[in-house]
């Protein structure tokens, strides 16, 4: 099982909680961009 949890977003106070069984996950990519506008992005492709 894969769990994704994120607490809060820019200027907002809410949460995201997702969970997926491994058999439904096709691919996962994490992208980190550094600099003035640093960010971390998570991309996940799931099977239907």
C-alpha cells in the first residue's frame, strides 16, 4: 500500500490523504526544482 499525505498548502489549512494498492500503481515520479521558486512535485500514474 502506498500512502500520500500532505499538510497544508500555500495560504490554506487543509490536508490531503490518499492511499493506493501497489498493484494499481503504474509509475511514480518525484521532481525537485531548486531556486527562487523551489518546489517538490509528485506524479503518479495508476492503472484502471
